[in-house]
């Protein structure tokens, strides 16, 4: 597992990247934003390619950072649901701008990566 920092941060972007860093966190946030409250199995289907172990780890970190809320229902079998906190919703709004930037530049990004690979 990658080591999470605890600060001090150089700037706000540094702190934000600490919270959303890694391959899966932004996709988890986007899925929760689009679908609302999800159970673990539903969330795993929404984020193709993520392993169960990695999804658990990423959700724990997002919960620890105050981005995701985990609700456990005392039922048999237990039901666990995940949703975005207010801070998570605000973060997802900020990520929308980043996603728009990537949409506008995706061809250039892919071309640059192909040049580097070739």
C-alpha cells in the first residue's frame, strides 16, 4: 500500500492530490456522484477492473479523509452503503473541471503517450 501523507502540504493542490491520488479514487468518487448511495458490490461493478482488496483500501482512505460516508445497517446479512459526504461532493465538483480539461485534450494526451511508448 502506498504511504499516505499527513502534511504539511506545500499548497492546496498538494493536499488534494494526497486525498485523490492513485488509480481508483477519482473513479470511485465519480461513480458515487453519478449513482448516489451504493453498496459495495454495486460500487465494484461501477469501477471495472478494481480488485476487492483495492476497493476496500481506497474506500477506507476516502472515509478516513472525510470524503466518503460508510453506513452499516445492523441486518442479517449486514448491509453496508457508501455515499459522498458534503466535502466529497465539493471535491467531485472540482474534479469535474479536471475531467473537462482532459476531455478537451484527450487526443493530444494519447498522442504524446504513444510517442513516448514508440
